């Protein structure tokens, strides 16, 4: 974790109602964010937004059975795994409440941007993070057969490649793709300089 005496930074987490995004936020709150940082939750809206099947992920800021080590609580996946009835909830509001509960001294901002003019999600994320002068960009990454076997690949075009890989390789700021490996197993991290780096929870 970065020392608390270092200059305040702007950290952006790509936010959507998915397990991957929840894992990225959990990593940010546990290992990347320190006091006085600003945390930006960025949600990229598609022309036809999909329903939120994981609304219950952020219904409660802290799970009763979560670990309190280091003053943090793990995000609960129990409700989603059981098909919990969170219904249509504002997941960004739930994420903000989670952040304020776990890091009360961090300023949290939620931002929404739309994909327009035929732009893809990765390009929108990269452009918005650059315009916002973000110091650290964190994005959840879905485990696929290709990145499990081959690892992240440097690409020049998004076509055919994972959004997280493209963001990590092409963003101007430091970027990290996160795969959460269970409640206590830790995180698999990918960046330009570290590939498949394992971090214990």
C-alpha cells in the first residue's frame, strides 16, 4: 500500500454491476487507496443498458461476516451467487456507500459517460481517464481461456481482445487489471510491467 504521507492521488475504478468490477473495487479499497486520495467510480453506459443481475452485490456496504483486518471488509458475493433479490438498485450508489464505509477519509465521486459515435468501451475509458488526469486506473478482468493460457497480450486494436487488456496496454496512466480469486485467495493482477502477478488478500 502507498504510504499515507505521499501526495493525494486520483484513482479511477471502472464500475459496472458485475463480479469483476466488485473485485476491482475490493482491491482498490484494500490495497490501492489511502487517506486523502480521490476515488472516481466510472461507469460507461451502453446505448442499450443491460439489466443488473448482481444488484445485491452492493446492497449492504459491509458484509457481517467479512474480515476486519486493516479496517476493511470484503465485498459480499453471497446474495448474487444465491440469486438474491436485490432487484433494480443503483449499483453506483451502493459502491459509493461501500467506499465511504471502508475508507471514510477518501473522497468518492461517481461519474457516468456514454459510448457515442461508434466508440468502444475501452477507448471511452482511456479517453476519460486521460481527461480526468487520473494517476491510477483499475479495471476488473473476466477470466477467459485465452488469458488463462496465454496471459495478457500487447495489442494495437481492441478487436478480438479483452477490454481490460486493451486499457492496460494503451492508457497513459498506470493501469491494473484485477481478477479476484475468491474471498481469501487474493488477486491476480496485470499491468504493463507485471504480468499475472499474484497478490494475497
